[in-house]
C-alpha cells in the first residue's frame, strides 16, 4: 500500500513540475509577455468624492512620473476627492514619495468608484508586451454588501528595472 501511495505521489510531482515549465505565448504577437509579481506594491486608499458620485462609475489610471506630476495631481484632484478620508489618509500615504523614489519606481493611481464600500480590489498581475503595460485588476464582491457608495485610489508602486512601456491599459476582471 505504501508503495502505491509513493508511486502516485511521484507521478503527481512529475506532472506538477512539468506544468511549471509551460510558457504561454501571446497569440496576437507571438511574443512572451513579461509578468511582474514581486516588483510592485499595492495600497487601496478610500478617497470619497467631495461633490457627489459620478453616474456611471469611474475606472481611470493616472501614471505619475515625477514629484512635480504628483504635486499637480494633488492640486487638481483635492477639490474633487476627500484625501483625508481614510486612515492612513491619501495625504499621509503620499508623504513618502520624493525625487529619489521616482528615480527607481513608476507610480500609478487607479480611481475606482463602487456602489458599495464592501467591494474590494486587487491587482492580480501586471504584464508588459509590445510597449503596453497591462494592469489586471480584480473586484471582490461579497454576497452581502453595504449600501454606501465608495471611491478608492488604488496606488501601485512599480519597479522601473526592465519595464519598457509607453502606455498603460487597465483590465478589470
């Protein structure tokens, strides 16, 4: 009996290891897209709108490339969003960014408007192919949610090493 279990486990390990070597090719371009997993950090910060919620919801990506871009973003959007709403607040979160940060990292803000504060977001993967950075974002919708509207800034810090792209696309799954 022990031999049968050992043989079955051995066969399963061979299949599992062989599955690790499969590399998926992009059907459209025939290239292997880069997949980033450990070289980015994600933070969800609730930032409620000051003037009411948009009718259709919002899913926008902002690529912040410098401290100057960050300051401009804050000046333009602090009249639209309550950057003090969450704990830590958006203002407290962005205090960590300086010119040295932007020498090493890309910074992205994804604004998401939801019909319930219970809906959560996650970045499943970030891929790059043909000069386009694809951010794959998931939405976790609980069976029972709250009846409040919610707006989030999903903040992504992405290492600049080996990331060559000129545009960004958000894919919500």
